[in-house]
C-alpha cells in the first residue's frame, strides 16, 4: 500500500526548495566586475558597491535574496531579458540591486540607428535609496494597495514598492505612445 503522507511530503519538497531564498546575495555563480574609474577620481576613491556579472538571467535571479517576477507581456516583441547590473551596496550581500534589460526582437529596429528600436528596463532592489526629489513626477495608483510615481521625462518611468522591494521600470530608446498606461499594465504583471 502506498503511504499517502510520504507522497505528499515528496511532492512538497521541490516547491519548498524553490520558495527558499538566501538572506544574502549568493555569489557562487557570479564574477566580480572590475570597476574602472573615468575622469579625475580622488586618490583612494572606492566604489560604494561591489558589482557582479552573472552568466545568465537564471543565475542572476537565483543569486539575489528576493524574488523578481518578470512581466510576460510587453507592448512590443522583445528578446529575453538580460542582467545588466548586479550590485551589492552594503558589500555584505544584504543590500542588492539588479537591473534587467530587454530590447526589440527585430534586429533591423535595433541596428539601423533610426531611433525606432525599443527597450525596457527593470531595476529592483531590496532597500530604499534616498536621492534628490525630482520635480514633475505624478502619483499614480497601480492597484488598490500599491501606489507609484510616474515620471514622464525623456525616459518615461514608473517607481513603486511591493513587499519591501523597490522597483523602477522604464522604457529606453525613446518614448512610447501611451507610456504611462503601458507602464501601469506592465507593473501589474510583476506581483
């Protein structure tokens, strides 16, 4: 006779392992990126973070100590996301920032220098950064419980916080028609 309890436990173990995340950045599959100074940096200057390179999107998402849900629908056909930035701001694996980019799926849009290419960036971090207050941002409602700030500058963006993770999503390579509406639709796919 099959033991039902054993079957249930065996079925739950994989989902439990997937749900477990480290409290700190797992650098086992990452490579430290050499930081190069440009211009006149003062003697003894040190970058305020450690920057890493991930060999793949999967390795980057597995390394960070929080979950990032990628949108499954963008307002243009896009290539798969790639990790562009992975930074440890606390230098102890606790305050992590990741930036993921994607661009138009059409090679002719990207390489023809006509400005018709499209791009999308997700920046996520598990800590709040205090920066200068920017004028011209508009408070928006993403869902009943989640509010955000829309910036309609030359690079339209939407910032919001969900469960202690701070997001900034934006279109790159120029404005899109209905940028605000499109960013709100994308944000709703991320939680």
